[in-house]
C-alpha cells in the first residue's frame, strides 16, 4: 500500500482509531527493532557493519521510546501534544539517520540500505501520524 493510499485511509476512516493504530504500529515496529538490537547486537553489528555497543545503546533507547509510543497509543484519546512529540521525534530520527550515514557511519552495504529503509519507514510513520492527527482535529472543529 502506498503512502497516498494510507493517507486516504487515514482521512476516510475514523481519525481517532487511525491515529491510535498508526501509533500502535510504530510502537510494535520500533519495539521489534529494539529487541533485535538488544538480543542480536553482535551478529547484527557484523552484518550491518556497525559497532555492537552502538546497537545496544540504540536498542535500549528504542525500547524506551517504543514503550512510550505504545502507552500513547493505548490512550482512548492520545493527546495532541504527545502525538506531535512522536511525529517530531520520528522526523528527527529520520534526519539524524541520514546525516549519520553521510557523515560518520561507515556501514556495510546491507547496513547502508538498512539505515535508509529504516529512515524512510520512520518518516512514513511521522507522515501517517501527522495526517491522522490533523484529520482528528478537523473533525472536531
């Protein structure tokens, strides 16, 4: 499904439910990534061309972040301020991932591809969450 189709879905479905679903999906994907980094930092580090300690630190950060996003998604009506913080954090992650890749990381080819794909996925979450929040706010006005 393309980003345009998902955006249309966010506008045509009940915005509150879509917002919670996009937050929950973000939490699940981020949590799975965190667990992989925590449990498999050595093998993943070798495959991606990244230091295992960096993956451990990222895994710990992502686990806490995923838990926070999951708690936000579990709320009947996630507060707009919290959702905006998640959107902005996701955009910051996207930019920092690409800047790190360009300036100081030297991953394997698989690691470079993974970094770009991960950044695009996170940017997609940010866009979907922003669209769903905007749709909810428009519906309330």
